[in-house]
């Protein structure tokens, strides 16, 4: 049997991998035996790249050597400087994907080469292409870019084939918010509309909490981040855990770190009550409303016709979020599947659909295009010609794949060429929309204004747009998959980037559990009273020395000592569940 297609949820905060096996989607554990791999990349002092939990721990003590949240940069021209290397966002994402791919290969005992990768439904063309590129850079053949809420719906649909309902999926992850309305009918899943915000997620709630605390110290988050990065890195991590505590408790205590990011014994603490957090979070909650309304409006649907509201994404664990949503829809929200895992499982179901797996042969799924796509046109306004108007060719929430053609006319006498500027968005003026690229059409026969130019947009199942144009008289065809953006590299450039990434030194995955324990312990040093510090630091030093010696017996001994001290200090040490296939 050939290797299965991987289903990958490439999240802002966490990434996961699943495969469809023996009739059901199953998650693939990483080298630590865990399903969630933090989307964090770090570079150790010796130049080795680490991805996942070890990098997330390292981020607290060495924020300068780590990067996270880069999903938010996908599709932009930003680059990130990290320990002497410059990375593009797709390159950083590719490191996460590579780590998942290698973990999957070790777990499955088979080299996996193909993948379905999920993206927020509201990701635009550039962001989707950047994701596809990330897959390619990780050596994966990307068989489908799938919308995350659609993936979540596939999981719900897979387990409830007889359902006949209108479902609304709300996905609030670390960095993005998506709303998708769909109908399920005898195994057919039809996406009706989708809306969202690419810059709203659980991390913003953490930042609110951090802001609340910094304000009490007379500081502001943005400026503190630049001036006291160690303080902010530690405070964020404290706030992250306080935010999660507030999901179960009425209050949480946050210890305030010093400028070096250390938490002194008997140092300053701030008590945060859940209602103070709710108040600080309110402006963020309010931002959920416009996309929720838009999805309903676009579907011509009212609140009453939604049967189930499904919550997806780790941030929907916040009671403030749940209450807000339940009040908005007037019904209890449904969480039948683990909100962290449901998207990834759906990606594996999509993989099964692609592979024509018999277990899903009664399932059909249709998706929509999230944005209106069109071109820049000029209009006659009295005697004047005004350009800059957006003329749609494919309207948002059209079922995909779709191909539509519109006819346009030249506006000047003897106009020999037209530049078709392609935009995505909902504004009637192009300047307020996102430019995706352009295509120049020449060879228009001379003549009066009104020569016809035909423009065809084809939007595929991955949400990627192809533009074609031709002029009636000339027979010449022009075609482009919009490639103006940084995310679109030529095959040659992809090869070069892949080679560059291959040359990085990677920390061996089979030793990741030790690396994680080392970084976790270093983080804890900054969190404990100073009179315990020396003992812990000595144990860390011995453990690090043992790791460097590569003497497995020494490592095991030093590890046991370190774990013993950590648990005596009240820290639960994550148990390395390891691979179920040995190395
Ligand atoms: P992504 O898909 O963007 O990677 P996830 O779905 O994994 O995101 O959700 C991550 C977000 O969920 C983070 O902001 C995290 O703080 C938040 N989160 C996870 N668990 C909880 C919890 N128990 N309470 C509140 N927020 C949580
Ligand atoms: Mg997610």
C-alpha cells in the first residue's frame, strides 16, 4: 500500500498531523508522543534548529532565538531574522511541516510525501499560496489547501452521516477567527458562506491580560516588548497560563517578572479576577460580531435557522467566549469533538476523499470562495473617465471550483493594450481591496473604443486563482496564475530555498525529549524562589553536560535527578511517551 496522504493542521499556535487509516482519521504523535506540536522555531546556541515544545520553552528564556506566530505573517513580504539566519514566513512554516513530516514518517514507518494542509477560510490568495509554498519547501506535495472550518465540519459530518442540519462553525484559534455556515444532508456537506478575521485569536486575549498587568506597572505592551523583551516574554507565558486557569477558575495570580525575566521569591504578583479579564476582553469579543453577522447575511439565513453552533479552536475554551457566543445565537454551543484536534482530523478525512477511500465514498463536500474576485475598471463619468472601480467577476461565497468569464471593452481610440489588475475584496473602489496581481493583454487591433476583451477567472478547489484573457480579433490568449507576490517562487527559486533549508543543522528528533526537558528546566529556574535555584541549576548543568557527552547511561541518570528535583518543586514533568515505533 502506498504511504497515506497526511492531513495537517498548520496552526498559529499548534500544529497537528493525522492520517486516515482503517476507516477512520487518527492523529499522529510527534517525537514526544504528543499530538500538538507548538508552531515555534528556535535556534540553539550551537546553531541547531529546534521545532515544537522545546522551542516554546526556549522562547521564554531566549526570545531572541525563537520565533512564533509566523502564520500571521504568511503571504506578506516580512522576513524574520533569527540567530544569523533570515527566514521568510513560508520557510518558517516549512520547518514546522518538516518536523511533522519526519515525525509521521517515524511513526508510520513509511516516508509520507503528500499532504492536505488546512488554512483559515478567510486566508487570502497570497496567504494560501504562501502555505502551499511552505509545503513544497518541506518536501511535501500539497494535494489540497483546505479551509479549517470546512475540515472541522468534515469531522462532524463523518461521525454523523445521517444528520440533516444547518451548522455554524466558529473557529477561534491562536491568531485567526473564522465563521462558516453549512448545510449537512445525507453525507453531503455544502458550505454556504464564510467570513472571518485574520488578525483575531486567543493570543490577543493573552496580550490583553499582559497589557492589563503592564498598565498597573505604568508600562505599555508594545514599548515594553522592545525595551524589556525578557520581561514581556516571561509575562506572556505567565499570562498564557493565567488565561487558561481562568477557563476553570474565578481568579488567577500572575507573578510579575523583573526586567531580566526572572520571578523573584516574594516578588510582585497581580491577582486577576475572571470578571476583570472579561471586561478587558470585551473589545475583542465585540470584534467577533461583524463576521458572525456577515456569514448569516450572505447565506440569507437568520439566527433561528442555525441548528447547531460548533466551537473549534483552543480559544473557544474561554468561558467568556462561550457565553458571548451562546448569548448571540440564543443556544448552547456544541463541542462534540476536541476543539484542538477536530480540524486536523478533518484534513485526514479530506485526504481519504482524495485517495477515494471506501470509508468515505458516501461523503460529498462542496466549498465556497471566501472573497469577491474582480478587476480594476474605468467608468465614464460625464465627459471624464475615472478609473479605480472594482468590477467583480466571481462573487464571494460562490461554490468552487468555479470559472467565470466577463467581457470588457477598451475605453480609448486605438487602444492597443490593457492591463488587467486583479483584486480581491468587497469594496467598490480597488484601492480598498487587495491587489493580487496583473496581466497585460496586448495586440488589440486598432479601432474605436469598445474593442472587446474577455477575462476569465478560474478559482480552484485550493482557493487559488487563475486569470485568462483574450481579445476577440487577435486570437492571442494570455494566462497567468497570479505570481506577483513573494510567496510565488519559480521552481528554480524553490529548489534554491529548499537547498538552503536543508543546509541548516537540525537538532535530532530522537533527542527532542531531552532538549525539551532542558529548556523547560531553564524556564523553571526563572520561576522559583532563589533558595531552590542553586540545586536546580546544578542538576541542569549535569544534565546538559551528560547530553553533550552522548553517554546514554549518564543522560538517563542526570535526567532522573533533574526530574526528581522538578517534581519536588511541584512541577509536573511531561512524561516522554516517545514513538511507538522505535528509532
Ligand atoms: P491555532 O489553530 O491557531 O494553532 P489552537 O486552536 O491550537 O490555535 O488554539 C490556540 C489558542 O487557544 C491559544 O491562544 C491558547 O491560549 C488558547 N487556549 C488553549 N487552551 C485554552 C484554555 N484552556 N483556555 C483558554 N484559552 C486556551
Ligand atoms: Mg486552528
